[in-house]
C-alpha cells in the first residue's frame, strides 16, 4: 500500500513538473527529427541517433532512481534539473565536437580532435555504470563520428574540452 501511495504521489508530482522538462524534451524533439529526416545526410542522422541514445540512457538512469523506494518530490525535481542540464550539455558537446572537427583540415588534426573528445567523455562518467557493453556502444565504432561514452557527465566533459559559451 505504501508503494502504491508513493507511486500515486510521484505521478502527481511528475505531472506538475512536466513543464520543467522543456529543455530535455526540446533536445529529444530536435534529435528525433534529425534522426528521422531522410533528407539529411547519413552522417547527420547517425549523430542524431547517438544523441537519441544518450538521452534515452540518461532518462533510463533517472527512471531507475525515480522507481527506487527513497524517492521524494525534491529528488524528482533534482532529476528533472539533471535531465535538462545534462541534455543541453550533451547537445553542446556534440555540436562543439562537430565544429572542431570541421575546423581541423588535416586527417591527423581531425583524429586529435576525436581523441580529445573521446577522452573527455570517458574521463567524466556520471553514473559509473559497469555495463560497458551499453555505455561504450559507440566508443570504438569507426562508422560513427560520435564515439563517446553514454555514461558521461556532459557538463564536466564540456569543461574538459575547453568549451566556452559564445558571446
């Protein structure tokens, strides 16, 4: 009975906080539209597919936390804040990676950019997930430009690669 009450309480709190998830939902919407747009290049759709998988991974990890017995409304608000901040940071990380890759003219320089970003994603795990088959699904996929760990603290990774907000 206690779990049923907690579930009902959380569903009510979640419905109040749906508007608070606007950033996460917008990033999902953009990534999904890009992944499904057959007019986009295959490479662009692959980048969007990575973004969708990274967002799904984050949402799955948050869902696991929400379903735990120790969830409170404050914890739920923290999870929503986490999804918003991390999804935006992931989007910026990928965009910045693409910009840096495009600026690199030589193959060697492009490889250095990739290594820098891969290292940043690997150096900054958020969940410390031991399921490497999932978290590193893209890491050594040479058919994807976005060879990053899904288990990444995207805010810290952005900082590590030297991202600065445009003026």
